[in-house]
C-alpha cells in the first residue's frame, strides 16, 4: 500500500506540477494576450489617428478644390465682364468716331458753302465794280467829248479834269 500510496502521492505531485506548469502557461498566455491586445489597441489608436488626419486632409483638399472652383468661376465671370466692357467701349468709340466724322463732314460742307458764298459775293462785287468803272469811263468820255473849248478859258471844266486825272 505504501507503494500504491507512494504512486498516488507521486501522481498527485505530478498532477500538481502539471497544474503549476499549466497555471504558468496560462499566466504566460494571458500576459501574451494582454501584450497583444495592448499592441493592437495602440495600433488601432494610431490607425484611428492616421484615419482622422487623412479625413482632415481630405476635407481640406475638398475645401481647397471648392475654393479653386469658385475662384475659377469668378475669373471666368470677370473675363466675360471684361469682354463685355471691351465690347461696350469699342461700340462707344465707334459711335464717337462716327459722330466726329459727321461733325467734320458738316464742318467741311459749311466751309465749302461759306467759301462758295464768299466767292460769289466777291464775283458780284467785282462785276459791280467793273460796271461802275465802265459807267465812269462812259461818263468821263461823254463829258470830255461834250465839253467845248469855247467856254472861254480853253480849259476843261474842273469836274471833268478831276475825273480824267483819276483814271
């Protein structure tokens, strides 16, 4: 019995040693699991932080793209406005140019009309002067012919002599 008891005690001791080894293995496994969980938690936190950073960067990029689109839209509108203003300025310049051309044409026509009127007036004045000279010559010659040397002095009358001296 002793042998059986010794075997039982040896078996109990072996079971206790196995139980202790098993407990140690369980503790080691729990420690490894805890370490793995801590590492996984740390990696998950890092991934979440990186994900949050990526989300912020994506949101910033989207906002920048929206601003760029808005700026491009404003630039296109400004270009269209500038083209419209240029068109209006060109049209205004063309109207002013046409108005000035018409004014200059009117001035040229007025100058031509005034010149023609002045020329006609000068021609009429010249004709009147020529007619007056012809009349004076006719009167002078008539007076000269009709004046007789028998007036007693043998000289021409004063009025006739003065007119004859002017020509």
